[in-house]
C-alpha cells in the first residue's frame, strides 16, 4: 500500500552506500578515510567557550567569516569561495547547477567516487563512464574526444585508487577542454601529498574545485565543505543553496570551521604524520608481496595476488579491523585501507601476517 505513495523518481533511486559505522563492537576503523588524529586544540576551545544562548539565532547564510578564512588560505577573495554542509552537499548543488541533461551525459572516471552516479540518478542526468588506464590512473585525454556532454567531474587524487594528477597536467588539459563545459575537480584528499589547482581558478572560468574539512582537518563529524571558483559559479551555488536551505551550516560548526582553517600549523603536522605512516605502510606491504597503487591520499588501494579482496576484508573484520572492499568488476581483488595512527597500522600489519589466506 505504501508503494502507491512513493514517487516514481524516489522508487528508481539507487542510494550511495557509506562505509560501515560499527555499533556492536570496537574496531580499528580503517574503512572510511577518517583522520586518526583529533581536531586542532583550538576547535575544542571553541566548543568549550561557546555561548549556548547563541543557538537561538539563525547562522549567517553567507558564511562570511568562514569564507574569509578559506580565501585567506588560498590567497583568494571571499567572492571566490562557497561553503556548505559537507562537500557531498556542495557536489549535489554543483550537479544541479551546472549539468543539464539536454546537453548530453556527465563524464566521470571508471572506479571513482560512487556518489557521482547517485547524484546523476537523483537529478535524472545521463552519465558516461570513461575507463582508467591499465595502471588505474585517469586518462584526461579521453575526455577531449567526446563532443556531446554536459560537463565532467573527477577526484584528484582519485578515490578509491589514491592516484593523483599534477596541476601542470590539469592545466594542459584545461587548455584543450571546451570552455563552455564545466570541469569539477573533487580535491577531498589533496592535502596528503597532492597540490591543489586553486591557483588555476582565475585562469579558467569553467573550473570548480570542491574541498572538505572531514579529512585533512579531522572534522568528519562537523560536516563542512567548501568550493573554489569564479565568482559567477560561486553565486550560482548560492542561488541553488538558497532555493533549498538558506542555513545549511549551523553557528557552532561555522565557528569551529573558521578556527580549523586558521590553524594551519596543526593540520599540516597531522597531514605529514599520515603521509609518513602511509609511506612506511606501503613499503611494508610491498615487502610482503602486495601490489599497492601509488597514493597521494590518506588511504591506500592494495591487493595480494591470488587472494580475493573479499576474503581479506572478511578475515580482517573477524579480527576487529575494518577496511573497505568494493565488489566491482576490475577492482574486486583490492581493499582500500585508511591510514590510521602508527599503532593502528602496526596492529594491521601484524594481523595481516597472522591471517591464513587461501590462494585461488
């Protein structure tokens, strides 16, 4: 009976599947790319000193102080910055704002962030998936040969592979890409060894970059993200936002995010610790016979030849360690491993060595 109340649009949706958030036991969580270190101490002070009475007031719908803090981090103007309730919300706004089904499909890579096809389904946008190279890197040149399309989106570094693209190669691509189509680059993991394309947004009016405070600033629970782009693109995002919800960032989250953006020294230190732990983990896994893709993110994508990814995932889960497994053709032998603390990764490696895995 309830089915008759559901719209055909909602009935046809295939939702995004988030990583496991366990409730029944304690795990070492290496499955959702959370930062293993706490937020900056200044963020805790904002919470401790916050005047609860302020919560009776609506937040600033323009997020002025936050946009000023973000702009200061990139030598940009606030008019070139948008903020929202996590980068996922901003991605959703961007799909609505800049992709039009009448102009053709949305282009994005094979084996990438699995929310992209979900947004396409939500907004009834066709999409076209472009294959990765044999080494699992994104082949930007393949996007140039598709005349009819509404725009493109890809992560840099890519997820779940972790492979990054140098900004000079992105600049070369944008020089050849059509200027009347948007190029959205999802830079969620850029702070773990990559280089942002923020310096390019004034050269390319069709470039939009999307960031999150979840990864590099240890604030996944805060739900704050931001976009960088031409002021006209940013104003369009505000138009979409104000047609949906004028106040997506609450007052407390706004103030914590401002503090986090200003405390660059702390976030830089935690990022460098994660990079060092990632590199040492890769070296150890390689020595144990694993194939590990080159990562510029806070995770690695790896497989052990002859062993299924699902078997490794389930075996680790039984022993209290969660990693991410994607049961998709072409990558089903891989597991994605979030980089935890040094202690987390030592336990992970020790557990791997103790596993009795059956080769196919």
